[in-house]
C-alpha cells in the first residue's frame, strides 16, 4: 500500500484538530492544547480512493498552530522546522474562511516551500452565516493548488478534501505559485532562464528555487554553495537583488517579501471573496463588552477562578479521601501478607504510599485541567491575559501567570502543570520559580499548629492571613528579582490574537484532560514513586538495636534519630542554629521535603507524643509551646513558607521547567531566601 | 502619532511600524498589522496597560509597549 505523509498546518484557532478528527474518523491521540502540546501528533489511517478503489496508508502530522513560518513561538519553531526539513508528501493548509486575508499570508509562505499544497477552507458554514462568500475555484486558479470548502463541525466537504489530497499526491509536481510584484517577477524570470540554460538538476521547481534564492534562504544557499554553478549564479542573484532594491524603500529582503506576501494575500482575497453588507451580529463583541469591561472584567474573572479553585480542591478532596483509604488498606494487607519484616516495610511503608502519593493528585489535576481547557477552548484565556497583564507585567510576569499562581495556593503539583499555558519560556520559568511562594494547602496545618500555639484564638486568623499575603508578596518580589537579574533582556512582546468565542468541544477537552493526566502519571509519577522509596529508606535505615527499656514512643524517636534522616538533621544543626532551631526542627523541616504533612507527624514523634497527632491535638500544641521559643517558631514558620515544596511538586517542577538543573536552582533559591528571611525574622523577633 | 494616543472607538490607518525588532515586526505582519491597513481601537484595560484593536475581522491584544511602536494617522 502506498503511504501518503500529510503535514497539517494552519494558524491557531482555525479548527485544525476538529478537522483531523472528522476526516480520520479515528480517535485523536491527544488534542493540541494551545501552548501545551508543542509536540506534533501523528494519526494514521487507511484512505480509499472512491474512483480507482486504490487504498492508501495516510499519516497525518498535526503541526502546532502557527501564524507564520518564524521562530517567534515554540509552536512556530516546531512547525517551521518540520516543514523545512522533514520528509512528507503534502501540506494540507487549514484556513479559517471567516478570516481569509490573514490566513492567506501564511498560505503564501507554505506555497513557497515548494511542496504540494492542498487548502481546506474550513469553517465555511460560519462564513456563510457572516455573509462571506468565497469563490474557491477562482482561488484555486490563483494559487495553483486545489482549494476545498470544508466544515469540520458539520462534516461537510470531507470527501472532496480526501479526493483532492489523493489527486495532488498522484501528480508529479506542484503547479502552485505566488505572484509577486513586477520587479521581483522579472528577477525570478532571469534566474529561471539562467537555470534553464545550464540544465541545472533540481528537485524543486526552478520557480520555487529562484524565489528561495532571492529570499536569501539559508538552507538553499548552504546547499548550492558547494556546486560549480554557484560561481556563475551568484552575480545573477546579486544583480537581481540590486534591481529589486531600486523599487523599494528598504534593503531588507525579508521585509520586502513580507510586504509581497501581504499584498498577494490582500489581492487574492479581494478577487475571490465577497461579503454582503449585512450587519453581522457578532456575539463575541457583545460578550466582550461584559467580560472585558474595565471595572467588571476582573471581578468576573476572579469569580470564575474562585469557582474553579473550589471545584478543584473541594470536589477533588472527595476522591482523594477514598484514594487515601484504599491505599491505607493496601498497606495493611501488604503487612498481613508479607509480614512485618524488611520486605513488608518496603512494600507497605515505601512503595504503596509512594504509588498512593502519585494517584492522590490525579483528581486535582483532572478537575483543574478540565477548567483550564474550558477557558482555553472557549477563547476566554486570551481575555484573562488582556485583563491582568497590566498588573503582572510590572513584576516581570505575564497576564496568564495568574492561573498557575492562584492554583499554587491549593497545591503546587497542578499549579506547575498549569504554567504550561504560558507560551514564552522566560515567562513560564519565572512563574514556575515563584509558585512555591504561594503557600499550598498542605502547609496550612503547620501554620495552624504554630499560630494556635503562640497566638490567641482571635489573633490567629489574622496571622494566618498575613502569612499567605506575605508569601504571595514575596513571590512577586522574587519574580521581579529573577526578571531583573536572571532572566534579563528584552521583554517578550505581547501581541496576541483574541479568538472568537466558541462553544467548547467536549471531545477536545476530554482529550486534553486525558493527555495531561497520562503525562503526569507517566513522567512525574515515576519520579515521585522513586523518590518516595528513597525517603522511606532514609528514615528507616540503618537498622539499630532499640534498648528494651524503651516504650513504643521512645523507640520511634530513637529510630528516627538514628536513621540517615536523623543523622542529616543532626549534621545540619549548625546550618539551622543561627535561625534558632534545634535538630528536631531541622529533622521536621527535612522530612517536610517529602511532604509537608509529614512535618507535623515528625514533630509529634520527636517531641515524644503518640503518632496520631494533627494540628488540633492539644498535647502537641502545649508541647510545642513548652519546647520552642517564640522567636524560633516565627523563624520556623518563615522557613516553611519559602523553602522547597514537597517531593511530588519538586519532581513535577523539574519536568515542567525542562531539566534537573532547574530543580537545583530552585533548591538553592528557596533555601537561600528561606534561610536569610528566617534569620532576619528570628533576630527581629528576638529584639522585640 | 502612535496607537497609544488614540481613544476607544477611534479609527486610524497604520503609517509605519517603528521597531528594529524584526521578529516582532514579522509577528505584527502575520496578524495583518501593516502599513496601509486600517484599524480601530476596541478597548483599553485599566490603566491603559493593554489595548485591544481590530483589523479586518481579527481582534488583537497589545501591550502599551507594542502599541507605541505602531505609528498611525487618524481617520475622521
């Protein structure tokens, strides 16, 4: 069976994913979540030619949405690189019929690659509603490539598109062309003539080659540079460029061609498109007058966020409780089956809780990403950036940073993943680095315990609020510092399309959520599991002889003290001493690297209480009050506010930031700032 | 005169895009923001930090920094 490899390219929000869904009738592997999947996805299926009955094995490469073939965004980089250097047969260019002119600018660039092109004029139904009529036959003859009207939504034009693809595939060479202004056309003609005279052998048509030479296309120059014809060709090109410059104001050939693309797209649009002068009822504009209202816009958004936050953490906590119960039961069963020995402990205290910790976050992630996908596919996300960019940009962040940051107050794990909506690497990294400053839900019990122990009931609430606000504020300052000293340089420009509001495609949302969940389990999950086992090992080994006179509690304390974790705690005492903390607090903080929940239970063990302690347990509160000086407690709280988030979050951070070295940076940054600020807090409190 | 000098509802024609940043220029071009094109100001966010413009059927959000490089001539 013959194989057709199709590169599916188009600008963002043109319905590419829906079209691919409709045409392949197959399960889409993972939908493109704008800003997230900068990977290309591949779909394979069998396509039959209805006329000849011949069957083809079709591979569609779904390229990320790009406005043009440049390196501006990650998506555009991936798309450009694929189109220029990978192996494929045909480009299927999906075009938004309601936005023909802008889309055709991209089309001209695709045609210039010299590959076979088929154009799908998508959203033709919507265009009809808006009174737009496109003469596709005329457009075909202008561009020299087949143009097919399609509607992914109503599954129209799909068969015609398939036929066009097969016919184009069977053709020897493409007859596509972009028409330029006269001076450029003249020079193209000159170069073609020259190549003709020399009978130059080229896989590209002479016209496409000539255009690339005039555009000073690097790849083409590199390739032809080593050929004998080059010596003679070079003066022809040079003279050609000089001629072109005579007619233009600029000598920037890229700018000249950008102008050409635009002029061509404009001309072609005028020729093939007619728009009835009906007043279009555009719901987008109406919705925007409310959602983007100068005064209502932000409150409305905050309300949506509040709702999403409630759903994520309130609704999410229900399955989390069940997951917890189930994994506890598994652990108990493991002990029963494997016994109380080494193996039993490894499975029951190491592996099973490790797997549990991974699965635990899944409900949060699924709900949060459902919400984010909803915001993205409806087109609201761009509005959010528009509304909030003014404030966040002052701190070197992006308008979209708000969502991951707010999520950070719930849990850092989904928050790190939510940072994927940020397209620019710099913006994303700064956001990732400061998410930890937004105190997550697991730190709350520690705060409750300490504020409860040292402040009156009436004051504790305010102090708690203060902790959160100060944390967030520190985060913003840190963002500014990072922006000024680490991620310096020019700001990434903020030029963004505000797409039309669309009804969400549930299928696409499902694929997004499914994809996120899967990638979390695959990538982060493995590391969380491995690290959990490591922590288990560090807190259980080396094995020590427990004096027989000790009761259960004393032996637990003794075991922890003698373990590697305890040894590290003792060894790190000099590090924590200036902060007013003893080795017990050090061990609790270090155990907190595994999970913040562990801090309290560790304190419980170390201050010789039973294991079952929580932030409300009277015994622990009084013990802490008795054993920890006020200034040390303040210092402890400040340290907890800032230092490295839990193990699971750290693993996800490393994944999302794109490397382990970033985790090292994060560790250094959080530890250093936690230490300095704790030190200051300690000294100042001592003075007061 | 540039884009930041305009108010909500104003219409203008782009005269020049005044930047040395070629990537940004290309980006604007690919949205159809080019000399000779007409645009209208749809709205500004609080404090005029961001601005929404309309070219053809495309709505585009810009930061004040980017808006101030787009030189325009108002259409009355």
